[in-house]
């Protein structure tokens, strides 16, 4: 079982994005941990992936973007080492779904080229 949560909410400061967006991402982390605990004895693992910026066309679907909110949210984006490729996130998902990760449960793994380390 996988959950996906953007890295914005995993920053040490709690997140720069819209409050509802940030709260929902923190909720995904809690849900991931709770699900992992509740179903561990049944052999079901639950882990999350918190990707940083990934090459997608998500911006094309965004409408009525607040200039103020966008400007605040982008603060610090210049520290992102690089943008990821969808294949890189997919490889992590495949690993987490394999037996090679059988001892990993209840974790949200940042795949962000070290962005959350800055």
C-alpha cells in the first residue's frame, strides 16, 4: 500500500503551501503510520513517498492561482538541487512494493534529491 505526499509538507518548518494543502499532507503521513501499525500483524505494509519537484504537467491544470500564495510557496524552491523524473519515483514505489523492503513499514520516504536536507 502506498501513499504519496509532496515534500512541501515535510519541510522542518511545517510547510509553505496553503494551510489546507499542508494539513492534508500531514494527515497522509499520520494515516500511513496508523495503517502500517494496524495491519502489520496481517503482513500488510504501508509506506509513503514524499516526492520533491518532479517533471510533470501539473501546472497546466492549475487555475486561479493566487500570486501572493504562489510567491510565498516558491520561497526556498531555488535550493532544490534538481527536478526529479517520474521514473525515479516509480523505481522507489516498485522497491517499496517488493520483498526487498520487507522490513520497511510506516515510513514516508522523501525522494527529493536532498531538498529537505537544506
